[in-house]
C-alpha cells in the first residue's frame, strides 16, 4: 500500500509539484482515477475529505489527513517529512517561491482557462512572464547561485524551493519550448539550476514517467490548445 493518495488529473501542471516533492522524499503514492477525482470534486461538500474546489488534493493514509491547495500540500509534506529549511525566514521564503510558482501557472493559463489566449493578450503578457523569470534569477543571485552551482535559497543541498523551481521551469520548457528559449535569455542561471535539479535521479525518473503517462501534455484542455496556438507549437 502506498503512503499517499493523490487526487489530480492525468497531466503534469499543478499536480507535478506534489508528485515531485513526494518523489524527492522517496515516498510512494497512488494516483486516483480521474473519474473519482471529478466525482469527489462535484459531489457534496459534506462528503469531501477536506472542502476543496479543485485538485491537487492529497491524502496521507497513515495520518488520515487530507490537504488541498497546492502550496498547503507542499507545506504539509515539507513539515511532516522534514524537508523545510531550519530558519523561519527561509521557511517563509520557501513558501513564497511555491506561491509564486502557483501564481505563474495561474497566469500562464489565465486562471485555468477563464479566457483563451489571443496573440495580443500573449504579447502583453510576455514582459510580465519575463519579470516572473527574473524573480528566480535575482533570488538565486542573492543566495549565491552561479552558472553551474548552488541552490535557490543557498545551503548545501536541494530543498523544496529547488524542487518546485525545477518542476515549474523544466516542465514548462520541455512542453512549451519557446518559453524555454525565453527562460534561457531572461534567467539563464535559473534555467541551469532547473536542469541540474531535474537531473537528480528521483526527478528525472518522475519526468520520464510523466512523458510516458501524459505524452507532451502540459495543462490540457482548450487553454493548452490556445497557448500552443499563440506559441505556434
Ligand atoms: N488554488 C488551487 C487551484 C486548484 C485548481 O484550480 N485546480 C484545477 C486543476 S490545476 C482544477 O481542476 N480546478 C477545477 C475547478 O476549480 O473547478 C491550488 O493551488 O491548488
């Protein structure tokens, strides 16, 4: 029996952050059937393990705890698996990075497809996406990241901030290569940091599994189609 049940869709997108933290920590989880995810999400709130609007939702089987909202799930895993930094300041900064990553993917999908991308909307968004990228570059610079060494918040080993960074940018660059080109230009140290962390064995195994299970999909649905249309990929 695995350690956790993960309620998410068969795409990388937001669920991949949770999968990556679990993989990084060497934990096992079961992916719940998407029909069961939809049934739970659309069912009575009184029957939800925790009230939630949309997945990811994680159930810790042993502790019988359910958590939704991606940053809260990552915080729960970080706390219970001892993966967070030692100081309050770095713990807060870790959750700031996780929240930034969640904001970036919300913006990239116009809040999960509230509107579709048009060429004009995309043109207006590009400077903002580059600004987001520069936040990672600047954070790394302040903590001693160089072209080929270091971790986003300093220290001697990769932490949750690095895992989340790698999943955010490597998944996006892999599935939407033009954004990868933009990252190399706007935030080259972040691009190499993301590659270095993604090459850690548990994360490279996870990426291979994602490729096998979800093909080239990123977030899925019409919003992915409209994103590919403006990026012409
Ligand atoms: N703020 C939530 C967003 C959750 C969310 O939007 N989940 C998407 C998938 S990435 C979903 O399926 N939402 C369905 C809905 O909101 O109706 C989080 O960070 O977990």
